């Protein structure tokens, strides 16, 4: 059993609890009057009935996740976007806490807390920093089927990033097994397509999304992180995406990495043009409205059409 919280300088020692305890436990340790004072003064907060958190931790994912676990009670596991975020996937951006409970439990969602119902096994759950969370392969499989398509693709691409090829293959196989074993068959074909398209080579979630956009628009699948080398094999440039047979390159200019680099990028594009390459540059604006990007890419392909 977890140790009971102790009073430290008039408050609770929240160590190991991510700043969240049940309301009954807080009342027992501090006394109901002091808990009410803490809530009234803003030192404490109550995101959902039955749980109390430190107000200073109210934006922390782990705090809200712990609070949700206390409210719902076992058996339950953090899932979906919450599980992916806890696994370190930055592509997801959902302030709600997502939790899955067995189908037999009748629990309703609350503001900020999305409850999903599905049967799962204890082996499907891992503890991340003391929080009961779906394993990475299960969380990815569910999100590939149910989540926002672009975010899901960026998430699986990010999960593969930095892994050696054998580990990429293992992760892909494990996620695929999870997908095909789902009782809910909705979204399975989409999930398999996204999983097959992922390479783990994109350097950022937006770069992954640009790749998905161009493939969904009907263009051939580009090679990711394609190396331009000298005749003796020395690497000159690494292209975000490329169609080498057409000598067309697509570069994503993220604000942070390309701010102040316009002169360098222009010179590089000129050098690439001297080698017979067309370089097209995408930006964050193209994520919101890709029509300009797709039109420019179409013109490039038309100019390199093979008779």
C-alpha cells in the first residue's frame, strides 16, 4: 500500500502522488476545514469530484492523470492521446485525460475526462512513473484507428524515430498485431495504411504530416531523409523528402530550425538546381491549407513527366 500523506508545513507531502490525492484522504489528513480553505484560496483545486490536487500542478499531465485514476478507480488505464503523451510522444496535443475501463463498468465521461470502454488484460498495462498506462504498441494501435489521422501518423512516425531498424520492425509488427486483433473493426484499414507509410525518419511531427498530405494527394511515396552525395560518396545534403528519379526535393521549413536561414536555404536550392534538382519548400501554413504546396508539386512533376 502507498504511504499515507504526511502534513508538511501545513500541507500534504505529495511525494510520489504527482500532486493529487483523494478528497477523503485530504480531509482525513488536513481536516475538512483546511481543505475547504485551500480550495477557497486557490492553493488546492478539485478538477473532478472526489479528488484534490495542488493548484500549482493543475497543468501537469501526470497530475491530471493521477487525479483521473483516483476518480475512476481500478480497473482502469490511461489510454489514447494521454498514454501516448506519457510515453513521450510530442505529436499529440489533447488537454483531456483519456482513460479506458472494462466494458462492464458503467462510467460516464466528464468535462476534461474522456472515458472509453474496452476489455483489456493486465499485460496490456504498464506503469509509467506510477501511472497505470496502456503499453505503447496498444496505445498506438488504438490511436491509429480512432484518433485524428494526421496526429496518429505523426505519432507512430515519432515512436519509430531513433530506433535501430530491427526495433522499428519489431514495433511495426507489434502495433500491426494489436490493430488486427481489435474487436472493433472500424479504422483498421486506415491504421494499416498509416503504419506502412511510417518510416521513423521524419525529424518532426509537421514533417510527417506533410509526407501524409502529399501521399494522400496521389503523389508517389517520397524517400525520407534522402542523401545527396559527391562522386566519392561524401554527403553534401540530407533532403527531408525526395523523388530521386524525378530529381524533386521537398523540404519542410520549421520556424525554429529555419529562422534566419533563408540566405543559406536559397544558396543550397541554387546548388541543387545546378545538379538538376527542383526544390519545393513547405511551411506551417501548408499544414493548414496545402493547396499552394500541392499545386507547386504538381507543376514540378509535370515538368519532369516521363514520355
